[in-house]
C-alpha cells in the first residue's frame, strides 16, 4: 500500500487502532473522525473531510444510471466513455 505523504479520508467506521497505526507507519495523514465512544478524540480536518462527502454524492448520482450501476458495458473503454459522459452531464447540471 503506497500512501506515503498522502491524505487518507474515511468515515467513522474505519476508526480503529490498527488502521490508524498503519497510516502513521506509512506516514500518511489520516482524516478519520473519532468514534463517539473514544475517550481521547483525535483532531479532524473537517474542510478536507467535506471534500470526501462531495465525492460520495457524485458516486450516488452516478449510480442512478442503470448502465453504470450494473456494469452494463462489458468493454472497459465503453464503460469509461459513458462514465465520463455521465460525469460531465452531472457537472453541467
């Protein structure tokens, strides 16, 4: 896993000691909010975490296309072409 010097964003479900230790070992910046039951709450960069939400919203909008959600296209070139078309249509809307 090559995450050295990068930001790793995840939701609270990935807030485990093993994952945090692995990211610290790889010298990656973990942007994972602490779970509510933790006694020591870690600081989280909420501005970067908000960008993760925007990406999730994009994936949610893309899944409304049956062709993308069910991987209707068998060739990767046609799948990527429709993915680019759908993404640009969402961006223009």
